[in-house]
C-alpha cells in the first residue's frame, strides 16, 4: 500500500473514532466506570470534559439497576446484533439506539458487564422523560 493511501486510511479511522467518541460523550457515557477508557484507549478525562462542554452534553449519570425483564430484553437485543463487521463500540451505539435511549450507555455497559449497579429505592431505572425525537422505548 502506498504512503498516501495509508495516510488517508489513518485520517478516515481518526474521524470514525472521533465520531464514536462524540456519540458516547453526548449520550452520557460514564468515565467513572472506566467505560470510555476501556473502549477508547488513550482518551484523557480532560479531553472528555472539554468535549462534553463543546457538545453541551449533560454530565453522565450513574447506571441504574434494570428489572429482570428489562435486562433480558437488553441481552436479547445485544445477541441479535451482528458481531462482524461491527466494532464493539459500534455494537454499543446500535444497542443504545435500539433501546431508543431508554437506558444510558453507562447502564447498558453495566448490565452487559455485570458490574455493581447502584439503584433507586425500588431498584427500577427512571428514564421516563419523553425523547425529543419521539422514539419508542424498550418495553418493560
């Protein structure tokens, strides 16, 4: 491969990585859970904070505990996603979109990685505000 073609591929990959990172930051992905650090090697907390300000994105919220039915539905959607050729980060974006933003990326990451998930008094996830795009939600 010639040098110019390689340079073009590198630029394209950087643009793709930047777009994915912006999606994660704009969708309240958590830096405290190491989600962004795990999925985007070398990204600093200061870069994330700067990007959050530039995008006027809400700060991340803690993941919430899903009901068994909700978690099962998330796993079902995840298993239906093609693993090839999608990058793991692209799979998270697709999952988030198929869940219509009902759950934060931090919650989806915690469910799929079976981490300790803080929860409210009744253990339910409170993401009931309507979406501006009118998207439907994953059923409870």
